[in-house]
């Protein structure tokens, strides 16, 4: 591909309906329907505006087929960020490459890319550490002016990384069909099938959750997630507080923002570094507390309740008397 000028992609942002906050994700090797499903979108539902799904607490995404020959797809979000999340990029890049440019109203711009199911780079721009930038993008980043439009630069990086050329078209700047994201990709440590099949955290809790109301399950997920945070230093972290503030809404799952995703990755790295060290338990408790909060974002209430309770059990010691007492209290919360 010839040299790329970031200024050539200003139209993607500044002539669009999502200039203030949005996300553009370019994908190769995956047809439109599969790309939408990889993000967790419901392809059977569509609306002319992403606002149509706001009342249901769901994000929205549009898909544009750019080339049938090379299976190139663009996913567009107005005030969304699903395409920038590691779990999503892994799913989208299983058969090729995926790269996202994401920006918000606070002028935070992020770029991330993946290939063959592996995230290779994710950073907030401008990232001055060129050593971490994929080799194919280093020249573009190094030669970009210091006062360049970072949103346009992120789009240009996505173009350069995937090899997908963007030409002006209304569907990219003003999509006419949005699909709701009904099953966001969360990268759960234990799946819904495993929770029920393996009877986690206990057979009694699985049976009780299956017979409980959706509100009762949400209440248990909330209680368990807060319990999991008790022995950590995360309770007052801004990204955690943002999730906790949503927990009283028992009619819907929580939404995990960029800050929380970054924190989750940081805690995961800390756990990997601490393996075998004397602070390993502290890192482990922090890790499982974060995972408990992740389950509050699951749309299926039973999975949210069982998953959050399972993760919270870790700090009480699996198969311990303390854990048994914790599970009895969980049954009372569910009732």
C-alpha cells in the first residue's frame, strides 16, 4: 500500500454523525454477518438510529461491507467502544486482521489491532514508545506531525494495518442501519455452560438461581461482586466506582467502560508477574474481584449471579468452612 496521509481520513470523523465519540473497526477475512455476531450483535434486529436501543441499556453497531473479494468489513459505532476491546478484537481477527480507532468526548483516542486471534498492540494516542508499535505502522507514526489530528491518525493506522482502503461513502459516516449489541463479548473465566454443568459455585446455588427471578439473580450478582472487593484496594478506583454505581439497577446488566477494561488488563498482568511470589494471594484476590464485576455485565441473570458468586468464593477459600458459610448467605440473598 502507498504511503498514507492521516489528513486524508479526517472525513471519517469530522464529516460523520459520531464526531464527538465513536469507534471504527476494520476487519479482514470475516463476512459481515459473522463480524456482527463476533461483536455480540443481533443481526435480526435493526434500527435507523443507535438511540433506539438506549432504553434497553444496549450499545449499537453498524456494519458496512467494503469488499466482497477480500472480505473487508467496517464496523461503526456512535459513542461506542466494543470494537476496541481485546476480547472483541480477538474474535474479529480469527480469520485475518482487525484494527480499531476509538475516540470519546474527553479527547481520548485509542488504537488497537489484532491478527489471527491475538491482540498485538493497544494504546492511547499519542504513544511515544515506537518499540511497541507494530513494525508496519512505525513509519506512519514516526512521520506524523506532532499537531496531527489523533482521531484521523488512528483511522489511518487501522487502514495501514488491515490494508483496507476507505473511500467516502455515506454508510461509513452516517450509517442507516444499526444492530443492538445484545451479547457483548466479555471473555468470562467460567462460561454459562460450565457454571451449570459443573454446578458452580454449588449445586444448591445453581438450582436456586434457576428458580429465582431475574431481579433476585441481579441482586445476588451485586452482593457477591461487592463482597469480592472487600479485601482489595480497588473499591474506590474510579473505574470500579463507575461499575458499582450501576449495580442498583437490577433490571439490567452493568456496562464496562474503557477504564475498567484497562484496569482488568493491568490486574491480570500483576497476577502473572506475581506467580510464586509472596504477594500472589493479594494479586489473586484483586484478579477474582475484577472477574466478579465482569459477571455483573452479563445479560443472562443466572450466569451473572452464579459467575459473580463463584469468583467471590475465591477470597473465602474454595471448599473451606468460610466458603460454605458464604454460600449459605448467598442463598439467603437470592431468596
